[in-house]
């Protein structure tokens, strides 16, 4: 009897360990050539669009949450790490700016766990969106679209907002956020296949997986520096360097994302990073990588 009890406990322990490994630790998945970016084509598009290229990129940290490291990159520790929420302003010598990602507003931030919300940064971003020529989001999650749905001047900024068809078609990915009634009634979303030149030097790259409407943003400045905004394909840069994504538990339970698609994209980003280490990759929520980029003066300061 005692022996059978021992077997049952052992079996449960093995199942528990396997489940723990599968749901929390394992960051593996397919890493084939199922997703590819043709950087030559992206650069050609960036250089054939009309007008001056951008001259600088500015950034705001709108808020910060906390999350266990292993939730962000499977297999890391349970240590809580900061999860900052950013917005970026791409500035041109003469043309109107492009805003990439609009963060989250204070009311939404309060509903989350342990947020720090920077009201001044949020206000600068809202002001910048009014005069921007284009406003794009890397995907339709609340911490990227929230500053648009809650914008005090929504009717003024909406003509500049380039939501893609996939982003508009998946409001369930806004996890409860809503545009004011009728706000999108006459809205024409952006449709494109693989790449779209938003302006000289700025190209959108479709990358569904984390959400159906996920896209990356390539930026080439007048001084030759190049950036690739990854959105939340990678929350942390370790996901690119190690081709490891979020814990399955997070991908499936919280996000409902296409994890295999994300893994294929990470494999391609790793290939590009190895081939072109000078291309500045900007992950969605990586406080340590952003500090390294700031030390290299990748960003010109807060919004102007
Ligand atoms: Zn995010």
C-alpha cells in the first residue's frame, strides 16, 4: 500500500514537473524559414518614397508595470522586472512627425497591477499626436492603442491615425478598451500586403502572430542610422538573441497569441541581427535594452 502511494506521489511529481517545464520554462518552438523579411526590399521602399527622411527619434516612457522575468522570456527567473510602456516620435527636417505606439492612459494604467504612470509624458504624447502626420501602432493591445482610444482630441488626431485593417478587425485584442461610439464609422483602415512605405525612410512590415494586426516599423535616418521597432514580437531583446519567447502559460492563457508565428519571426530577427548588428532593434518592453540604446544616444530625448 505504502509502495503504491509512493508511486502515485512520484507520478504526480513527474507530471507536475513536466507541466511546469512546458508552461513556464520551455521557450522552444518552430524556427524555420516560415517568416522572412527582405531587407533589400525594405530599404528600397524607404529610399524611393517621396520627401526627406527623418532626422531623429524621440521617446517617452508613459508607464511601467511589473512582471516575472520568466513570463517575459521563458526559462528566466521569477524575479519581478519592470515592464515599461513606450511611445516614439520620429521627426523630420520639415515634414510632420510620425508617432509610433500611443501607450496607455492613466485610468487604464490604474486598473493594472503596480503601475507607475507619467502624466507629463502622456500629455506630451497627446500634444504630439495632434500635429503628427502619421500615427501608427505596432499592434492593437491596450498598452499600444490606449492613448488613441482615450485621446482627449480623438477627432483631431484620427485623420492621422493609420490603423491597419487587421488592427480594426480585431477589437477583442484591445481587451475591453473601446473607441467612443461611432468614432470609426467612416474610418478607412490601411491595407497592405507585406511592406508599406509610410514616408521616406519609414516602412511598415507586416508580422501577424502576437496579434493579428502586429507589424514592425523600419526607420532609416538621414545620418544613416537604422531602427527596427519590433512591437511585442519580443518584449525583451533576449527573445531575439536566444530565439526564446514568452512562457506558454502567458502566450496561451493571457494573450491567446499564435506562438509558432512569433517563434518564426524571432528566428528571422535573430538572423537579421547576426547579419546586421548595427541595425538598432527596439523591443516592446525592455528597460535594460533601452538603457543601453539610450547610452548610445539612439534617442534624442523626450518628445518635442
Ligand atoms: Zn505591449
